[in-house]
């Protein structure tokens, strides 16, 4: 595993740091191994915080004494009986406690890291190809290595992002944590450009194009669902 000082240097000076790294031989097995060692613990903690938040949300939904139901009951029409709702909520299944779930979260953490890595590499490679940033002798394997190295540097952003999952105070930190997340997202572009030997702007543009295409696809999907819904009710 590389020293954190090296990763931090690439985080604050990505153009130079990744170009120096790209000049050295990097094997696929070694970079993926370092990626799993660095990001799996963070993914595990993130999974625990997400399930903890889910438990809190579920309790507020199934407990009619919660502030959430205080607002809902005041808005209910007279024909709806709170007793019927209470009967339904009383029979709602209970979620397993965190003590029973954490082993599954631990098993899922490395799977999540690998899926994130593959997802980013496929999108970044495709977007860089659309921008003409790929060279003939540098294929998808280079993008896999570049994204692996970038995600290792991104461990700082991922660790900071855990703060936004803290119950009660996480929402206060959402904006600064989100800005840091955007920085480390774009940082992948520096790694792509360094390993593929293309201009830095093409690597950064590829990561931005990734977002643009994803948003357009999601918007088209939502629009399609809206059209289907309006036709069904019409």
C-alpha cells in the first residue's frame, strides 16, 4: 500500500503526481490490491452508517408517536382512521438489528469497491474515446489502472464523506463534503490523461461528459415514465 503522503501529494498536485506515476510500471494486480486495502474499510463504515440511518428512518415511519406522523395525522382527511393506520404499522416487519447485519455489510464492501471501479472505468474510457483521447496502443486496461490509482487518492474524499452520514449533523456538512466529492470526481480525469498520454483537459472533460450523459439518460427515462403514466391514466 502506498504511503498516505504520496496519495496526498497526488491529491493536491494531480497533474504532476499522476504523470510521474504513469511513467512507472504499474501492474493490474498490485493496483487493484491497493485499491481494495484502502477503500474497503471506508466502504464498510459507509455501509454501516447507511444502515444505521435506514433503521432510524424506518422507526420514524412505523412509530405513530414520531414527529413525522405528527405532521401526517394533522393533514389526514376525516374519513381516514388513525386506528387503521396504527394496526397496519403495528404489524409491519421489523428490520434486523445492526449487530446481525454488519457481517453482510463487511462482505458487500469489497464488492461495492470493485463495482465502483469498473463502473467508473467503463464510463471514463468510453467518454475519453468520444473525445479522441485514446491512443492506439493504450486500451481499456490502461483506463482500469488509471481509475484504480485515482480511486486510491480519492480515499481522502471518501473518508471525509463519512461525516455526511452521521445522524443529526450530517446534513450540516453536506455542502462542503459535496464540493470535495466533486473535486475528487474530476481528479480521475487527471489520472486518465496521464496514463493515456493525452491533454489534461480531455481527461477532465471525459469525467464531466460522464455526468452529462448519465443525467441525460436519467432525464429521458423519467420523461418516458411520465409519458407512460399520463397515457395510462388518460
